[in-house]
């Protein structure tokens, strides 16, 4: 799967550079572009990305932020309007709720975790990213995960869970489970935006957070 994404990334890059025809790819060669193992270098590359149409409407790329050595990482769906304006993840209303969840329930400063998204650019009108947008962008997230090396990843909402794991089981069925994920623990829970619309679901997320707190 990872190889497929690398090939897609490579082809998109060539298309973007104007290539219309190419010789068959030698998959065993080292010609596939490698993303850097350095978070700041990766940020530079991502900030200039034009591999999908979201780049045409974004104001800012929202790379992610937090402790580069965080043991706990939160992954959302994609930037909203405030995030697009500021270039920072989870700073709008949903972000304020996420910050409270981290600081008041987990009792750790927000700056001690890492927060990123499946797609780094805002989908217009806050629509769900298309599979093509998500698959084009996710190699950046894989690299962030590899570099930061968190022990626990919290998938915020269905889109995050689905693209991280490839599993389409509804979030209501998997919420709160501790899933073995590439040697890490993945915990899906409801997205803070969903909680803003359905405050009665906060109780379940509170329980998930207590599990995370115990793990930490
Ligand atoms: N919703 C998300 O999924 N990500 C953000 O960064 C903000 C809101």
C-alpha cells in the first residue's frame, strides 16, 4: 500500500511538472522521491505542495504542530476556515474543544502533544476530503508519524480512522478501542466538531480520554 502511494505521489509530481509520457517505472530503482526524515524539511516541502486541487483554494497549508517528540498524536480530518487563515491545526471552535480535552482531561499542555490532519489543505466549504485528495496527501502524514514516532495515535472522527487504517467500520462501532497499529496504539474517538453538534456524546469521549491518560 505504501509503495502504491509513493508511486501515486511520483506520478502526480511528474504530471505537475508537465510530463505527458514516460517510460515504464522501474519500481526497484531508487528513483521514487523520498520525503526527508527531518520535520522542518518536510514542512518546507509540504508548504509548496500542489499535488491536488485543494492547493488551488487554500490560503495556508496546515502542516501540523506540537512537540516533535510527542508520545501522543491527534489526527483530524482537514483544516477548516480558521486553520486555513492561520496555518495552524485545530484553532477554531472544534480546536478550542480539543485543547480543553487535552489540557483539562489529560492534564497535559497542548504543546506537549502533536496535532495533524489527514489532508493539509482546507477542503472548500469544509466538505470531507475526496479519496483522491486523502491518498495524495497521506504520505506526508506517514512521514510525520515516522519522524515523531508517537506511542499513541488518536484518530479524531470517521475520516481520520478510515484513512489511517483502511477500515471502513463505522466510528460508532470502533470508538474507544485500542488498536494495534504499526507497533503503536491507535484509539479512534469522535471528532470535536461532532461533539459540538452532539454534546451528549462528550461522555464517551471523556471515557476514551481517561483510557489514554492511563496509558500515558
Ligand atoms: N477539523 C479538523 O479535522 N482539523 C482541523 O485542523 C480543524 C478542524
